[in-house]
């Protein structure tokens, strides 16, 4: 049976801000949104953890090997029946123990804030380098060549630093919409080496950090940031030929789209069609990706953006906008394509095969981000 234990008052500071959370680590720090607008939080402790009211500095002790439910309570936060003022921080005790939330271990301090809607925002505060220990094994297999892991470390560090902004409540989220981070569960010696050996290195163009996008597999040519999202293009994100990822299992794919589903989609886009007569690529970008499709229907032609089509049918099976063939088959259309992901920036599969061929990580980065300088952030 789950044990819910009461909090123990550890001590009260004489004034807010006087309770030290420990010495700040060297280098930039980052705030990662672990969960936003969560209904509650189940916290399991393997060691002693402190819950600290940020406003008052009061610290309360959460006992080891215990389970606690954390939820919003009015304008405050309830922990094991004790209402604390929002926000609170969860602070790990001394030693190597970490805070476990939802099955993941987190190295940093956890801020929990009650929202006006009666839910919880959960944000981790930690050093950028510690954050990268959790990003790398989530974004690239730790079994891949070390030089590819180093390239990923520099790209991920650059990407994260681009979003550090003290004016916001947090800097970055932990999902695939930015870069995946699942705490520090999967750290091993190769991940540590990849991060530590590139410590502080970032990509800059004309003195400014670039948004160092990356993706699984480009299919032979990386995409321009302009064609992918309409953003202003710079040389490092213009798109380059890539012969390195051709051996990847993600290099080619096929996907069937039924006429019924396609008709519903174009109707949702404003078409009054009742029948689709044909489907073809309307426009391509310079990398060969389909920017838009043109449908011939009983109500006339209808042009739709490929990115909208992928969003509707899902990015797992409809793997990219790099379409090489459209075949009319019974009940719909079969698409043949190349690559997986948006195609901008570093192709992770290409980086893997470049590293296998003996290319060092800086050469990998210079291939995928041409013109970018690899320098220390300090």
C-alpha cells in the first residue's frame, strides 16, 4: 500500500532568500519544463528530499523511501496534507541521490508552481552540461560512434542555449517539439565523454548562436529552414547534399493514404469536393522536398501545404516531405519518400555513418552547418 507521510518542519530561515540551495555550478544554467499544467504529481523518494517554500525560505523534510502526492490547493500546493505557499522547490539532499518523478531521475532542483487553473507547472533547474547528459541518450543511441555523439552534444548545446531567456518562466520543454530530455536515467561513460570532451562548444554564425536543428535522416539532402518553416535562411541552415545516410533503414519509406481520408482532409481545408480525381506534387523546394500538393477534384483544383498534410496524418508513418513518387492505387494513393523528420540541420543517420568512416565531429558539424564557427560559449 502506498505510504503518504507527513512533512517534518526542518528549519525556518529568518528571511526569504537566505536559505542556500548549494553553490551554483560553473557555466550556464537552464530551466526545463518537465510538465506543464499537470493535474498532480506522484513523488517517490529513495533518499531524503527537502520541500522549500520559495517565498518564505521554509524547508520541510520529505522522508526517504516514501510516496507523496503533490497537487494544487487553492493558491498553494498540498504535499501529504500540508499546504505550502506556491511555488515550492524540491531539493535533493547531499550525496549522489536524485529526485525521481514519474519514473525518471532528475539531477537538478525541481520548481513546482500552482497555476490559476488549479494545476501544476513542474520545472527543473540545472546546469546546461548536466542537462546534456539527459538529452544525448534520448536523441541519439549511446552505442553510436563517439564522434557522432560529440557532434550531437555540440548541436544540442547550441540549440538549448539559443532558447535561454530569463524573461520567460522556463527556457525549454522536454519533448520532441524541441529536443527530448528524460532526466538522467540513461547516463553512461560514453555519454559523459561526448559531453565533457566538447564542454562549452557551440555553433555560431557571424558571432551569433544558430538554431542548430537536427533530425533523424535527411534522405540525401538536408532542407532549408526557409522551406521547412518560412524562417529567414542563413548559410548554415540553407541545406546541403548528403550522401552519407543512404545506408540507413530510414532512407526510404512508403505510406498509403486512402481517398476517403484525403477527401476529409481537403474538405477541412475549405474544399467543397466530393471526389478526388488525382493527386500530384505542386511545388518542390531546392532540396527536392514537396512544398505543396495539388488535388484535382470534381469541384476544381485544391492546393495544400505538405506540412499540413503530415500534421493531419502523423509524422511517424508519413515520415518526411521528401516525396519521390505518388502512385494511384485501389482506394487511394501510395506515397514513396526518403528520410525521416523535417530535414533541417544535422542528419543524425548521416552523422553516424560519417563517424563510422573516421570523420571527426568538427568535420561532421561543418558539413551539416556550413559556415558556422565552433567556439566556446564563454
